[in-house]
């Protein structure tokens, strides 16, 4: 990554994510960190790749976590671009 420090606004994060399970929090943070480490390049809307990034099994990602996180991302262009 070109940027060594990631700004993180805890108040905004907590206000936006109060409804997430602990597992979904971890997955969301791993996605955010992945995008940051890739210099802002969002991952493709590919369940296998997203499950790997979030360190979840594919079924767990698809059934439980993806539905909780989809609303945080713009997926209109086939990428998981953070809003």
C-alpha cells in the first residue's frame, strides 16, 4: 500500500454498524483493510474471493455475512466499492 496510515472514524463506524454481529464487524473491517492495502481498488463481486478476504467459509459468507454487508457497498459496476 502507498498509504501507511488508514484514517478510521470510530464514531461514524460505530453509528453505521451498530446492527452488525461481531462476525460481520470482523468481515467488514477485513474488507475495508483489504481495499486500503490495495490502494483503494475494490474487490470484484465474487463470493469465493470475498469469502477468502473475510476469512469465512463460502457458505457462511453467502448465507449470513454477505447479506449484512451488501448495503455498505456500491456493487453496480460488479465491484464491492465502499460508499
